[in-house]
């Protein structure tokens, strides 16, 4: 579950940094600056896409880890309850 939370955080940081970088970049004034900015923007869009994939994987792992943990707790509870002698209501 901790790995999922860390992956989710890293993914959101990648997405946020891409948006911040693209939002704070000055507007290109010449054709060369415009072409260079387009190339940089493509790279940051790819980083943003990978960030969203990492977020999805992190959320999946966190939810799967949580469900697995709940299942383990249920199994341990059942094992403990089996050790008790049967009561009058059984």
C-alpha cells in the first residue's frame, strides 16, 4: 500500500511539474524560438502522460494493497474465532 501511495505522489508531481513548466515558459517571439518551444512542449506532454500512468498504477496498488490487507485481517480474525470453544448459541 505504501508503494502505491508513493507512486501516486510521484505521478502527481510529474503532472504538476509539466503544467508549471509549460505555464511559466515565456512566449516565443521568433520562428526558431517557436519551433524549440514546440519540441520542449512535446517532451513535457510525454512526461505528463507518463505521470498520469504512474498515478493510475499507484492508485491501483494502493487500493489493491488495502483490499489485501483487509482480507488478511479477516482471515486472522476467523482463525482466532475458531480457537474459542463453542458457546451456548452455536
